[in-house]
């Protein structure tokens, strides 16, 4: 819904790294879609970093092409298409197809995190793709509620580590 649920559970850093508060017009035009407001709020308040020591959300602008939203959208969709076509296991279309999954993050274990762009951007759910097994798991919540749910233990993707909690550093900026 909004970023407030995440802020209550995981306060944003005092000095976020690669936080973004610029214009979204060119980014959204390049991707061909408006992006959810909670994502925009997340990258403005948290910037780039590690969530629960293993998960990163892509940011619009970074010194590293491996965390930049636009470049990672293309790379991840290409990777999933190659792996999925080999397995004949693509239950969802991928960006840039209409309604195709749009990647927004990844884990240290090779999992990819997607928005399921159905309806208005603020209503998009989250889909986790386990790169190792090729399994998809859908969650009917937005990005920041997904992250808040991970931090509280209310959301536990099957392929994520069982020992995610307790976690001493729920969010740490990348420096």
C-alpha cells in the first residue's frame, strides 16, 4: 500500500546510498510503464543497499550497472527467457510484453524479484523466481509490504533461507 508499513519495521538509513529523488519521466518512458509509488518512495528514502543481508532492490541511478533498474530489467528478462525456454517453464510473460513480469531486485542466491504488472502500478503484486529451481511464487502485496513482511516473518518465500530471522541488519546502505 504505502511505505509507512516498511518504515515502522525497518527505519530508513540516515545517510542512504544512491537514493533517487529525480524525475521519473525518462525512466518510465524507457520501460514503457509508470512505476509504483512505494518503489519511488523506497529508492528516495533507502537508496541502494542490502535488505536482510541478502536482498537488493534495483535503483534508477548507480555507479554499478548491476544494480541499475533499467539495465537489470533487460538482463534479468533475457536470462529468465533463456532458462525458461530451456525448461519450457515460463508461466508468466516477461517485460516488455504487455502484462509481463518486470524485475525490481535480486538476492545473493540468484533469486529474482518481479512486479506482476496487473492493474494500476500501485496495485502490482510481487513474484519471486528461484533461479536454481525455476519456481515462481506470487504474493498479493506491493514491494514495501513484501519487504516489511520479510522483516517481520509474516512473508516467507519457499526458496528464501529458513534462517532469515533474526537479522541484526535489516537494511544496510551500500557504500
